[in-house]
């Protein structure tokens, strides 16, 4: 899978990932929960007074979906985090308010 190349694609992936949070499909809700809990680097998107969270390993691949994510065995959070930081700027920081 290709890495994202602009901010719009990162936002698209974060919103796609968050659509699974309250899905009517138990598999999608479980995917959301498992990936968010297991994520090492999390992208936080503030939008309309809410925060949306997404593991960098999901946010960093272009046009990502649950199906594509599960099918791609070579995904690597190290390369997605580097790409996301290149696009958004260095932003890795602990945030106790969000935590």
C-alpha cells in the first residue's frame, strides 16, 4: 500500500477509522477498539470540539479501510509515523489532557 502524501488523506483515514467506533457491525467496533488500544503512535484530529484518534499505522497508508488494513501484512508504524510527521510537522508529544 502507498503511504499518504498530504494532510487531506490523513484526515480522510482518521475519519474512516472513527466511523468504526459506533458502527452497527460488531467486527468494525472491535477493530476500532483493538487497534486504538494497541497503537503506539496515535494521530489526534481536533474537529468541531471533538477529538478523533487513529493509530499512525492506519492513518499513514493512502485510502485505508478495515479490509485493506487487515489484508496488508507489511504495514509498519515506523514508516507511517515518519510520513505523517513529514506532512504535519513534528508533533509527537505526550498530552495528559487528551490522555
